[in-house]
C-alpha cells in the first residue's frame, strides 16, 4: 500500500497516520520526494485495505499494490484449473461448446434442440428453468418442471446440464437436477447467492455483471472459492457501453486479461455478447481465436416462437455449420474442439 | 409497435409477418415509403413486445412506441405519490433528509450519530445491518443485532428507520424492525427480491443499479408495484462511467427525467454518487436544486474508524452545517426542508 | 513514480531497471514487501512519465504519483483565476450567464434573441458562425458573415461575444470579431488548435470532450496555458454514458473536482448536457448549486425553426424566468448573479 | 420518420405539425393507436431530419427510419469496396497487415523495423511524423523530416506508406510523401479535416473516435465520400468504457456490424485496442477470426527506448511469430494473409 501525502501535509498529520499504521501491526516507510512525500506500508496489505485512509487529514490518495483477490489468482495457483464434469473437461486443451435454448419450454422443444446440438458434437446442454426478466409481465420460466425436463433430456442423450439459479432458496432443488449451476450477470454481486454456491459441491458457471470490472468479476469468484468450491468457470458475456448497435459490447480483451490473472477457465457467451443472431458466429470465432476455453451459445429450433431471446438464437443448422468453422479456428490456435 | 422492413423484403415475407400479427389479435397497417416500408401495429403493444420479431425474415428492426412500464408511469397516475411513514411525508413539498452511518457498528456509535442528525432537523435514520461487500474478507454487518440497535435508537429518538435487505429469506426479520426497506444497487434486478418486497406492506427505497438505464430502473420499480406495494421511493446514487476521479458519476439529469416519467418520489444519495466526503456537499445542494424529494447521506462520528465507507462519510458537524445551506437551496427552488 | 515489480522478478531485471532510472538522472529506492517489491523513484517525475517502463521485464505496473498537469493546477496557483473581459469578470463571486442561439442565422434573429437575453441581465452572447455537424448534409453556419452579425449585435447592445473556432486557419478572422474564442468538445484534443489559441491574446472557453476524463480535460487546458495564454475557462457539457434518455450525462461532480484541482473558472452548458429544453432549467439550477462560475445556455426565439439544436433551446421568456430562479439559487450558495 | 404524439395531444397541435410537414413537401399519415397516435411521414427523410421536431407541442418523440448515411452504406453499393494501392489490395480476400513504429524516430530505427516487417510478409508500413500527444511536454514527432524517412524506407523496401495528418494545412505535404493518409481517433469528428481529405486523391484510413458510435463513425466516413474520395478504410481501435485493466475495450462486434452496414474495408488496431503488448496477439487473432480485412500493429525494435507507445509495441520477433498464427486463423475463416 502506498499513501501519497498532500504537498502541505504537517508533521502532526504524518505522525497521526504512522501511529494508525503501527497500531495495525504494519510498518510505515516514509519517503520524501521532490514535490510530494509518500508512505510505503510493509506488511499484510489486506489489513489496511478496509481502513478508510482517505479521510485522514494530510492524505491525498491511497494506492493498493496487490490485487484484492487471492484464491482465484495465478499467483496462488499457477497452472490452469481443469474442471471435470462426468468426463467433460473444461479448461484443458479441448474447447467446450455449451449450447441450448434460453428457456426450457417443453420436453419436445428441448429434446429436438439437444439432438441437433449433440449432432454437432457438443455435449453440454444449457436451458433456463428460472428466468430473470426485465419486465414482471414476461414469461418467467417453467420452474421445477423445467428442471425435470432438462434432467430427462440430459440423461437420455448423455449430456451434461447447466441451468441458472436466481434464489438461494432454490439451491437444493437445482443441485438435485443440474450438473453445473449458473449464476447470471444480474446476480454477480448477489453475495448471499455467491456464499451459498461456495458451499455447494457442484461446479459453478459465473457470468460477468454487465458493468463489472474484471477485478470485481474476480472478487465475485473469490467469494465462491473462499467458501470451499474451487470449481468455477468465468463467463464473459458482454459489457454495457455507449454503443447501441449491439445489445452489449463483447469484451474480447477480457479473455486474455483473465487468463493472465487467474487460473480459472474462461467461457464466452456470444449470444448475449452481441444480442443479434447474425453477429453470433463472428463473435464465437473471435472468442476461440482469443483463447476462450469454451462457448455458450443460444440455439432454438424456432426462434420466431421462442419465449425469450429468440432474436439472438441460432437455428440448429446454423449452429452445426458454425461448429465446423470453430473447429478450424481452434486448430489454428493450437486447441481442439 | 413499428416494424421497419428491409429494402429487399418479399411479398411472401410480408404475408408471413402480417399473419403472425393477426394471430395475436392485433391489426397490421402497411405503409410503403420511398426507400423502405413499415408495418404499424394497432392493439395492445405488450402482446408483441415479448415476440422475437427481429428473427422474422424481411424485418430490419422493431421500434416500440410505448414505455414498457405502466403502474409507475405519470400516465397511469398524474399526481405525485406522497408516502407517509409515521407522519414523515416523502414526495411532498418538504424535502426529506435521510442520514446515518453506512453500517451499524454499536449502540453507542449509532446513538451518538443519530442525535447529531436529529439536531440538524433530520428524522429518518439509515444504517446497514447486512452489508453487501465487494470482498468476502470485509466486514459484513452485525445482522439481527444491528437491526435491534437500529430499532432501539429509532424508538428512543422517535426517528424513522431505513435498512437494506440482501436476501429474501430475511424479509420477515427486517419487516419486524425497519420502517423502510432498502434494496441496494446490486440487487436492483434481483427479481426474486423485488417480487417479495412487492408483497410487503412496508415502504421500499429502491436504489438504481450502477449501470441501469432509467427505463430499467422504472421496470424494477414496476415489479414492486405490480405485486401490490405502491409505496416505492426511487434513489439515484450514481452510475458507472469512464471517469475515475469520482467513484461514480451522479446522474443529476435522472432526477428530472424520472419526475417527468413517473409519479414516485426521487431520493438522491450523494455519498455513493461521489464516493468522496469532500464532494458530498456540492452534490447534495445540486440534487435539491434539480428537484430531488430527498437526500440520503452517510454520516459517521469517526470516519477514520468506520468499518465501511468512511471515505465518503461526513462528520456530524459538517452534516449540520450542510443542512443549513440545503435549507436555503430548497427555499430558492420553492421547497421546504 | 512507483514501480511495482513482479513476484518472480530476478536480480538481473532489477539491475536493468535501476540502471535505466539512474541513466535519466533519477534515484531508485527499492523497498521489499511481504509479497511484492517496489521501486520508488526520486526526482522529476516528468522525465520518467514518457518512458515505456511497462515493457521492461520484471515490471508489473507503473504508478505515477503526481498529476501530469502543472500550470492549470491549484498547486501552481492557489487562488482562483478571474478573467476580465471588457469589465465582465468570470471566476469571481458573480456567476455569469452566457446565452444565445446555437447558430447565427440572421441579424434580425440574433438581435431579437440578444435583446431578450440582455433584458434578463446577461451580458455575454454566444452564437456559432462555423458549426461542427455530424452530417455533411446539415447546415454548417454562415461563416464570416455570421461573425460580422455577432460583432454588430454585440456592439449595439454592449455585450461580450463568444464564438467557436473549428480550424486553426480561421484564428485571425475569429480574433478580429470575437471577445472569447470557444473550442468545442470534438476539438478538445485537436492539439494543433490548442497550440494556436495558446498563442492568442484572447480568452478561451474550452469545452470538455464527451469522453474526456477530467485529467485529459486539464491536460488540454495545459496545452493552452503552456503556450502563454492563461485566460482559459473550462466548460463541462455532459459526457457520453450508456443512458439514452438524455443526449449526454451532465457530470455535476466534475464542477467540484475541477475547482479542487485547478484555479481556472468552470462554466456549465446545461443545453448540451441534457439535450432537451425541458431538462435545461433543472440542470442549470443544479450547476450553480454545485459551484459553477457560469452557465452557457442556448436560447432561440423560434426553436421550431432553428437551423440547429432547436430541441435543446429555450425560448426567451423561459430563459428570463429561469434567470430569476438562478439568482435565488446563487444567493443560497453565497454567490451573486 | 415516425412521430409519436403525446397522449394528451390536441387537434390544434396535430394540425400545426401536419402543416409543417406539408410545407416541406412531405406527406403526413396519421394513425390512431389504442394508447397513442403516431404520424408517419412519407418522402425524403433527410428533409425532416434537420428539423427540431421535438420542440413542437404535442410531440413525444421522433423516430428516424433510415440511416443518416448514404454513400457508405451497403444499400448504396452492395459489393465490397477493394482499394488498390500500388498493387496492394485492401478489402479483398487477402487480409492485409499494416505494421511499424508509433513514431518515426530515425532512418536507422525505421529501416530496421521495416525490414523485419517485410520479412514477416507485410508490405504496408506505418509510422507517425506528426504525433497527437495528451501532454504538451511529450515528443511531438519529427515533422517533415519523419515523412522523408518514411518515404525513403518505403521506396527502398518497396512498401506502401501510411502516416497521420493532424492539421489540414499539412495536407499537401503529407500527400507528397504518403500513400495512405491516416486520420486519428481524436480527429474523427474534425470535420474541417474530413472535408479536406475528401478532396484528396489519396486513400484514407479513418480511425474510430474512442467514444464514437458506429453510426457516427460511418457519418464521419460519409463526410469523406461526399467530397468525392471513395477510397476509405475504417479502423476499429477500441472504445472507452469503464474497464481499466486495458487502455481501451476493443469492440470486436463492430467489425461485423460495419461489414453488414457498409461496403468499406475494416481494419483493426489491436495495439491501441488493448494498450498492452502482451494482449496484442490475442486481439489480433480474434479480429481476423471476426472478419477484419486488415490489422494495424505497432512494432518497435526496442520498445524500452521508444519515444511513444512502447508499452503496446511488439518486438520484431514477436511480430513475425504472430503473423504465422494469423495466417492459420485467416485460412480457418476462408481468407488468405
């Protein structure tokens, strides 16, 4: 931690600050510069992090040196985390495609979509049973009925199942049916929920909040790891910017930044990251080229009739076609798919 | 709803679209322009809103005409909503000051702060018992113990109490102690929570998400009103932008925009809206000048020792001084305080 | 300057870095922390600022301690700068209203608007002769003819004239007619133009770029001051954010931040800062309450026929009415108007 | 153009609006909806675009139907524009790599870098002679001397030369030396400059402003095409967002959006789009996978000594290595490189 002092700081103020630092068991090191002086603090930075140092008279600003996350960092664990879910490995050499409809609508719908996805070679099926919707008047998902359909289709086709949790009270229910628990972008800082899934034995797919910095994203994951659950996948799904041509701005840089800072696998959701089906393929190709460990793509057999997100869903034929290209791109960057 | 057709749309595609519209009980009106044709749809717009029209071949874009919210709108209720909480009216001519520490730390701390606030003429006390914190390693609040302290101080000083709910499971508990239930920025789209407080009899103070548009903010309030709870206050607390000198960018324009579009009272939180105690006074004055119905300000008797948000808290003397000026500003714009 | 080293930095890398620092005449001070080591550099920070230190092996990040601007800073000059233009003082106790049409359209138009503005007590007249327009097909201003009209009306009503420069080649022309030279938001980082007006004897009103940080804004002003022209006013006019209800998000916090960091006067443009005439009054009141030294407001006698920015212009009667309220708000915060 | 009327619009107001529309030679079509009425306007939309309709009493909002740009649109010209510069084709099947140092520093520096670039198979050389710098105290480029070096190295190695123009007064000079004229992000809305290069015979590489929407970017290009110069390349180089881990957020979606809307070639600058040399390779691969027609990459033989942008420059060996991978990615998406 570096504390930059004001030009007109007094000796009394400096004493007051250094006493505080010492009272916390840390060592202050004063360094007088040409224009400004600074205090470097030696010791466990976290102790100081939660102190409101900015309010001490004479302090201009406080600059942390260390990242606030520990368990998710590369420095804590240098090799890539690979999560094995019933034999499907996420985070290894093989890029994984997660696909499926936004919402589970019926057994027939899901079965038909899942068969197409499997034909393309993908073995992880997504589908929402509890749907977060901007409007209280929109379709909110089938609830447990949806979970049952998911599980049934998953079992019939031998696919791994991922679905979203919206309420901590549903955890037991969702754990019963799902293989991977998804936390949506709107709940990325629902700390209650993060703590609960941190206690779960199931892998978690955590989506980035639409205005979360990468640092906040990693801190949200830290909540889960600090609870004991190290099986976390981080999902970039677009951030909110001033641009209105697309629903969100897919932060392609985030993939490499996260891979440098963390050992956790990175998944990209090009469906939400663009918001338009005819932009999904390009974003998917780009994500693999940039180093993503997996993709999460919305596929619907009849987007015109989809109960949600139809405008960003691919029809099965387009998906199958896309996977061909993705395979070539993966190979070009030294991965399999 | 206006549907803009592509330049090269075919008659078959137009027929397919108009059939869909008719099947929903709506009336399509085609209008051929010089360069593009459009279809205007007559009837209940909400029916069409959830249809993924963008995926129909031949459609370039879909433009909604009506706002997606109903109950929160000025068109639904033209006069201002005034919420009466034990005689304290929010939304009327009198501007209301809500103040208190970020987190309840002890009875002594809260009592001392509350006395100073009351001396300044403010009668609504805020204080957190459950704290949403970016880091899992930070102080998370006193829980029910904090609620008890809040209630005790509130009763002793005859003040109205507001505190944040983070988990739907805590609703009964919080209803027992608080007069106003706060939903924080991170939970603005925690739809589960919104639905639950919509069923409560207690007034709700809903904070704007840091990257929520005004439309999304109003839709979040719509969730609560649609559950039957019309006692909602909307709190602008700064949005996330590229500027890093301040913690957030206080959206001063939002006050007038919301007052034009909705009948609900608007509160401003200049403490989070700036993130620095020495910017709070200016932002507070500006908010009242812009038409806010109330302010929510963090006050701490010893910011240097605050367990959270010390850097944006005012000491009691500064708060008392500020209220004097706010009173003059309120008068200048035809309000009382 | 603080240089944070990587955890796995080698002694060779440290030697390479410290040699570089010494070769620039600066002194490196190494400080070993528990988890990371840092190098503090003593000496003129600007020498190091332009060095690409991030590319040196072993360096994790580089943290500057000092602000990059000098002449515009409060540390360089602690008292407020007051600019006297023919007896009109900007930056003193009196808040100044600048008003007028977006574009000069004709003598009759400008004279009529100017008379109304003067009636309201304002003595600084704005009007564009060269207009930056998003579309090449829009009205681009009357050019020198517009400047002549501005000067004539200014002289007839004894008003100070401000107009925008878009091209360095027009400087002599604009200096001939205008009292204050405006640099628009789009040209805030047109460094050629900044250098040229830095050599002028005329005061400059510099608008903030729509995505410029406050630091970049102050650096743009530094260009002008470093050329010798210290008569610079800084104009906050809204920044670009994700919110679409308003044309821009007026950064009300920026007023106080700039007043803390710089001695230059701050003007606010609530017309561009909102983009809608019916939001201008609230934003204008808020700006004065927050400490602005002046306002710049678009006024048009017939907004329906305005050649540009009609949607954000006030009619003269509304402007006169607004100035009344602004006077009360100014008084409430200890200023005159 | 669709005009949405307020719920409480009067017949008088409607008459006033329709008269205005008719007076412009257009035809209003009123359509009464259940909750709101609208007026569709038939005829040349551009006539109405510059009218401030929002100020007419009774109008709630105005919704344009057509894009404001013409010449740059796919509807104006459906096939891709291919620009041939001395035999180097940009916009065709072959992806083009533009590379070189941020600033020309000396003949030796440039020659050495250019030789490495050519060895990698790239034939377009970039280098700045006039540099836009945030600080007035930073290196501003060698000026004409830099142009001469560029031309000399270009001629010696038979490479095409691109360099930035910052001032309209330098156009003749730059045309004399350069093959492609670059307009930087800060000047994207320097309309004076856009008009001037619109009259030039040289191809133009136009960079996107850091907070320009895609629509504004295309409008800036429209300025150039409307002057008669159709040889324009559009360069995505990252936009400003709230994320601070990277210098800018590369808008990978913009590539596909622009290719859908416009016939002009799209170049991506991953050096500025990330701001960190160790993120450049991933962003470059992603850009080609997403459909870019070319890349622009900063290469420096000794980034530690670079006079600007060293932190985002690749050393020649890294560049040569990167081009190998890019070739595979290009092939995977059906392109050559």
